[in-house]
């Protein structure tokens, strides 16, 4: 078993944008683990309908 490793996981979330309203998208999280416990989220991004990859920082989670 490794002491420190990085793992990628994807889940579906509902995001909200001012222009488009509610948007259901697949969000990928890259997390750093130590001894099997998550330490921090290194990066999170989402893929658009057209295949572009966008950072999740520009999207508001609530209305």
C-alpha cells in the first residue's frame, strides 16, 4: 500500500450559471490521499457538451 497517492473520481452535479440556469454536468475531482484518507482536492474540472474542459471556479453553486 502506498503512503501518498493521487486519485481521480467523477460524479454528476447540478451547477448554476447566470446565462444558462441549472446545468447538469460531470465534475472530475483530483484528490490527494495519505494512508487511504483524503487530504485535499488538488483540482476539479468539468467537461462541456462540446468536449471543452473548464475549471469549476467560474461557476456559482447556488442561485
